[in-house]
C-alpha cells in the first residue's frame, strides 16, 4: 500500500507523476496525481456588527452566521485583533473556531463587555 498526503499553499492545477521500479521487473510503473487547489470562500450574514450604546461592564450579545461558500471544506478561527491587550478581554466569541463543510453554516455569538 502506498499512502500519499497532499498539502499545498499554491493555488491552481497540479499534476505530479511518480515512477516506480519493482524488484525483478525491467518495466517502470507510473502513477500520476492531479487536481485543482482552490481558495476557500465564505461570507458573514452581516458586514457590520453594531452594539449601539452599551453601559460600562454590561454585556451585550450579537449573533452572525458564517457560511462556507467554497466548493471545499474550510477550517476557521475568528478573533478580534487587539482584544485582550488589557487585563480583561472585551469580547467573548462562542463557536470561534471549527470546520465547515462546503455549503454549511455556523452560528457565531459575540459578547461585548466594555471594560476600559
């Protein structure tokens, strides 16, 4: 059995041919792997999450839906850049990482607690 693992950071079509020699045979065997590497695509149900007016240290929650619009499964991680620079994070995200199969959706809940 031959086990092959493929990982690529280059988009586009690929084709790789491997040649094998079997002991006792003068003939070479060839095996070609080919395919097309595509970039993941996705969308959120909202372009802006508006928390409106929020009282200091009072949590408020909003929900968005992440949809995998790709032809392939994707892994995702959601974070707020810069959050957590102080002693306490202002954002808590539920379902902030996971795997989405093609065409599937994930509900993401964002909790905002202003603490500055």
